[in-house]
C-alpha cells in the first residue's frame, strides 16, 4: 500500500513539477522579457527548487563518449555485451587502432544498493585510458516481469560467475562496496572447481566482507533490528503500472529516504546553497549541484529476496567470515583461492564500511601467496572518495592500474601459478 500511495503522489506532483519547470524558463531564459524584471532570479530560483524536489529522476546517461589513450582522443561507445533479466553487462568499446596492443580486460561489479551503476561514472572514466572495461548495470527490479522469477544473493553470485565466464580467461575483476561479498564468493567457487575463467586478480574496495570490524551506523541498524522488522517495514509490492507489477521489492524511494536521513543537515544546507547560487547568478556552482543530485536522487528498486538475504547472511549472521555460507548447497571457502592476486582498498574515514571490513579478505584468502596480496588505506578518504573524486583519480586509480598491469602479462602471473 505504501508503494502505491507514493506512486500516486508522484503522479499528482508530476504536472506541478512540469509547470514549475516552465516557470523556470519564463523567468530565466534570455529570450523571455520577464527574465529582466527585478525579481526574476528569485522567482526562477523558487520555481527550480520546487521542480527539483517534485520531479521524478530517471536513470542518468553514462555520458562517456571519448577518452585519452596514448595522448590521443578516441571515441567510446557503451554496448550491451550480455543481456540478463536483472543485469546488463555493459562494454565501453574504444575505437583503438588495430595495431595497438590490447589493454587488460577489467570487469567492474557495481553495487545493487539503491543507485544505478552510473554512480561509478568517475570510476570508469579514470580507468578507461588503460583498460578494456566491462561493468554490471543492474536493472531496476520494478521493470523486471514476475515471469523471470525471484533474484536472491545466490543469483547475484551466479550472475558474477556468468559474467566472468562470458569474458573468458585472463580477465580482472573489481568490486565496489556491497558486491565485494558476492564477488569473493563467486571467485571462491570458481577456484574450487578450477574454472579456467577465474580472474587473474581481484580488487576489493570498501565492502562489508566482515562487518564485525569497526561497525558503522549501517552495521548497527542491521543488528539492532530483528530480521522480521526488515521484512515487515521495508518490503513492498510494485504498483500495477510497471512491468514488474506484483514483485516484492525494497523500493528505491525508501532507500533514498535512508540515504538522506544519514546526513539530513548536509542535504538541507546543500539545497539552501543551491537556492542562493541561483539568486546570485552563480551558474557554475548551481550546475554542480544539479549534476550531483541528478545522480544521487536517481534510485532503483532492489529485489526483496536479494536485500533480505544480504541483511541476514552478510550483516546479521556473518556467514562469509565465519565460514558457514553456502551457495546452492556448496560451501563458500575463500581459502580455495590460490592463484588470483588480491588488492584490498579502504577509506580512512569510510562511514559505510569501516576500517578492517574489506581487509578481512586478506585473512580469508590466506592461501594466496603473500607476494600477491596488497592492502591500501586511503588517508582522509570517505566511502565515495575511494571510487570518485580527486583522491580516486590521483592516488587510488593509478595504483589499481599498476596492480592490474603487474598481473596481466603472461610473464607476471600470481606466485602460485609461477610455482606450478
């Protein structure tokens, strides 16, 4: 019922937001005579603030049309390499000269945690010059028909394995935040079966591999509420007008409310500053606000099965670090990984996955030779800072590129493989 009421509210606000957008143009467009009245900026600012608070935010475009390779500008085209019901594997194809040597193939596993994969745009942009990049682009669950069945944490692990097998041997994998857990499970199972498509290296960034380490507000919420609370309060059915009508989901609007509630004062101040920038005619700062919130406010619904599995298996029962997790009846044992290099990255100020939660992979993957394991703590860096922003571009990204290059050539493979 809550989802239906929210959808009705959006339908009611939609024409009002459209009207407000017209008001913005009337009082700000240079071709409009009303744009030159004494109060035009303030009126336009009021209209735009209402418009942005009332509009529906669709999935943003990638906006990655070119990159620099060897000092040359090359065109980039996002293409769907693999189309699954709940995920599209996107390939950023670069128009490189035929004679140029191939770059390392990198699979970036984006989080299914409310925001679209485009949240990693800065991540992809920084790595494009030196890598052949693929990324998991998760589909909004409300757009997936019930005929495709449920989607659980086990299914997520299966999807990661399927993507790696689709790309073949010699690929590298990077998990950002939440997918560090299913990616580690997928690689563990592939190693146990000696799957030739297991990656050469895996980069784990800011994920809850062992949430018992340095618990954050997110971890505390998961353990202070009983499992039934999440089932009864956060799970709702998709309204009739969507392709996934009737599917049980954790709605995006509730996730967005949770994001905002973690720092309400900061968001309130940001909108106040945005209003002042519009009144003062500071379009650069106003445009920066628009870009950020166009991404931040665009959320997707999560399948209920996946969300509840994550709460129970990852945050409440700690099955991965305790060695009690089974996927399709098969135990997840990271100690089976021997010939996949490991790089774990954490932010010193991460308030989502605290220090030590990602580093726990080093302990669980103890059969990877010490020479093939790295750990890095990004100083003065929060959760989003480890995969976007200046520190990501200048400090973290170059280290990832160097690590992948080290283990990409046939002469530079993990120590366990060299010994064999």
